């Protein structure tokens, strides 16, 4: 790790891709954000009575106003919140989970089915280091459709106009204008 990155605060190091260890001297700052996000998610999922309430509360969680054309159906779950970026005309169905510590960017006109999991974080295989967070941002390009129950792993880009089939597990980039399906997801159609 270069000296400049080593001296950066924990949030800058997270944006740069980690790793983040529990013994990091600034881990408490990170924990404060997580605690706030958990509280706000509980409030959003329990108290929001309309789509505007959900959009406003999620905007409070991520720290940016969400465009009025974007619709989120609760419940919605995130563990950090500060590293989510949502475009315009995005639809997120019920019970989605965004683990966004490594960053999640969703461009315009994306549709996300129910119970989709976007996880921008992982852990090392080494049992001695397993509590370390390994981060990799997820990018969902314009006009993507992600089917129910799909899982997208860290570091993956879903190309423009692509379709991720229901239940797919995506562990590598998806080319634009394709349909991927399966575990692990593979291209099954090009258009």
C-alpha cells in the first residue's frame, strides 16, 4: 500500500478498494455509519407509508436526494448506505439487499427484481484474516434488468441493456446486450 493511501481516512481507503480490517484505528468511524444505517433502514421499512417516504428515507441513508422517477419497494436493506448511487427511472422491487461498502452504482432505467442481492464486499479465504473486508465496486449500466433472486458479486459490471436471469449468480462482468443465466452466470443469448 502506498504511503498516501495509508494516510487516507478509512472512507477514502474504502473508496480506493480496501482492504478494511477490524483492527483499523478508524474502524469506529465506519461502525458509527453502519449503526446509523441500520437504524434508518429499520425506520424506513417499518414506518414508510408511501413511495415518497421510502425514497426520502433512502435518500437520507445514502446522503443524496433520489430522483422522483426512481421507485423502491420496501423492505429494502443496506449495511452502509453511503456508497450507493441511483440513477433516474430505476425500479427496485421488494426485499433487495445492497451490501455497498465497496460501492454500488446503478445507472438510469434499471429494473431490479425482488430479493436481488448486490454485494460489493467479500472476505479472504485465510481463516486468520477472514474478518477483513475485501471491496470491489459494482456497476449496473443503463437499461439493465436483473431478475428475481439474482446475486451480483464484488467488482462486477453489468453491461448496458443486459438481462440477468432470475436466480443467476454473477461473478464476472456481463457484456452489453446479452442475457446471462445460471450458477455461475454465463451468456445464454446475445441481441
